C-alpha cells in the first residue's frame, strides 16, 4: 500500500512539473520590414525600354528564416524565436521592383520570368542584413549590390553596391527590426538612384 501511495505521489509531482513546463512554451515571433510606399511614377515620355528584375540572391545564413546577429566580424548567431515572416530576398526584390518602377526610367518593370522580351535584366544580391552586437553598441548593417545587363548586347550597362549602417537606440529585437527598416530604405534608395543617369547615357540617341 505504501509503495502504491508513493508511486501515485511521484506521478502527480511529475505531472505537475510537465504541466508547468508546458505552460512556459515559447512560440516564435515573426517580423517583416515595412518600407514606405514609393511615389507614383512620373510621365513616361522620358522612359527608356523595359526591365526585368531577377530574384535577389543572398548568403545561405540569411535564407534560414532567423534574424541574424553578429557578436564579432567573424561570428554569426541566430535568434531562436525571432524570425522573418517572408524570405528577405523576396522583400528586397519586390521593394526594388517598386522603386525602379516609380522612378519612371523604364516603360515597364516586372519580375523576371525567364523571357527575353525585355531590353534589360537586373540581377542583384543582398549581401548583409544583420544586427552588429559588438564594440560596445548595437547597430544594423544592410548591404546590397546589383548590375543591369543589356539583352541586345550582353554588356553590363549599370552596376552599383551600397552598404549602410544604422544605430539601434534600444537593445531588443523590435528596435533592431525598426532600424533595419530605416537602413534598408536608405540602402535601396542609394542603390537605384544612379540608374536614371546611367541608362540615359547608355540609350541610343
């Protein structure tokens, strides 16, 4: 009888422990970047040809879903419960499509679908999108590179690379993501700003 009572007490304690652990289950929090919508494009009389934009590439560690931080230039870490709601490559690709379209440089801007029925193709790479948590402060880094190729000649008619650093004023993930928003906006604007002049120079007169 005593053994039975002891077994029952043990089972109840184990159940209480398991229930307490179950009550502390932590679920992932998902984030997305939220850049302001670009302005409407200007009149199309100064547009030069059509453009398709390939999906941007990125290092493998940026494609795993988790928000990335670095505790040194060489060491990469991943937040266990803070993740991107969409692939950062998709976000960057769509944002650049919207902003190049809004520039009015091209008569048509679309996502690349394998067709060669365009004048130019833009390819790019998201090089960095991470928190920098060393040297006594918290920062974020966004780096993007891209190049544009003429379908007619195969020549690269434009290329650019930018890297932007932003300061985080609070040590938590929402503050990091908010600063990534602002830093990403600056990086994309600097990346695509020279397109107009370069395509104007490369276009036949």
